[in-house]
């Protein structure tokens, strides 16, 4: 399996630093949750680690090689990135969209193979969209489209998955499906990173947490060492209380800070 790391990563756009001096590692078998307020740099970090945004300073390293030195097709075989939103304006069927995840495994003009079709069906089932496989993607709900994009990422068979707010458009039931899928993929040996606002989902499904605020990495480590009352107050400007659910899962309860 593959590993991915950001080393002193900085991203600058229009004379403004979006990320600065971020270092962290994503390893096989791990779900890494990237958390922080809106505009903190979570999405930028995932795009950069996917090789979609070029580092202004520092580097992103995939299996000990700088992603800047790799061809796009080499990256695509190792890393798949699922954005929070994507415009799907053409009447491709769901199966056709998911089959697009196999492009890195075929020549430019080669037809899909039996293996491509088998892997596509497997991804459709695992993301729970097989029942809409022959429907046009433009006719789906936002939550269904999100699961189709996750299925397409699974079809790549890439060992590293980067997902930006994968549950943002999903109801509670399907959110749990996606998070449990991410957990099972990590348990199978994948390296999974999720940018999310749902800190209680982080408590339940993540192994490690990276807390970002204003483009800076405040803390990275286990849930217990990162999601402390002090760190959460610093990043989110709220007070928090740690509780325990009936199944033993840690939970967080939030309060507004008292105004003086």
C-alpha cells in the first residue's frame, strides 16, 4: 500500500497564503479527519495532496517521490480525490460515470475490459448506487450524486482516498453508510483522508485528526490529543464538553462562549 505526506506545505494565491508550513502524513489503514472552521484551508490541503494544486513552498510526497515529478496518470493510479461539489451536466448514466474511474488503467482509445466492468459493478454495490446504475446522473438528488462520485473513486482502485465533505449532502442514514465505508476501506488497508465539519463523526470513525485554522496546522495526532477543549475553543471559538454515548463512543457538546 501507498503513503502520502505533506512536508512544510504552503499554498499562496493572489499574494495571500491559504496554507502555511503544514506537515502531516497519511498512512495505510488510517482514517485521517481534517477539521477546522470554514475557510481554514481544509479543501486546499486535500487538493494539494491530490496533486491538483502546486505547492508554493514545501512539497507533497507520494511513496517517497515528489508529486511534482509524477505524471498525472501515475498519480491517478495511487490517489483518488472526491470534491465536495461537482457539476454533472451531461446525461451520462451512473454506470458510465463510475466507469470513468477506470481511465488510468486503459489506453486513451481502448475499450473497457471485463475487469473494468467487474470493478465498476463492485464499486456501484459498495457505494449503494447499483439500483440507479442505468439512470442519467442529471436526474439524481445531490446525495445520490455524491455517492456516485464516491463509487467512481472506488473504481480507480487507488490505495489513497481523499474526500472533501463526503457527507455534506447526505441524510443521516447515508452519511453513516459513507463513513462506515471509509472505515472499512481503511481496515482493508487503504489510506483515507476526510475533510469534515462533523466532529462527532470524527470521534466515531477517525484514527487521527488534523486541526487547521487560518491555514495553519494547530495540532495533528489522535482524537484525544487534538480534540481538546482548548484546541476547539481556539479554532471554533466555542466551549465544549466531552460526553460518552451509550455504546461507549465519545461525544462532544458545544456551547457559545459567554460574552462579557
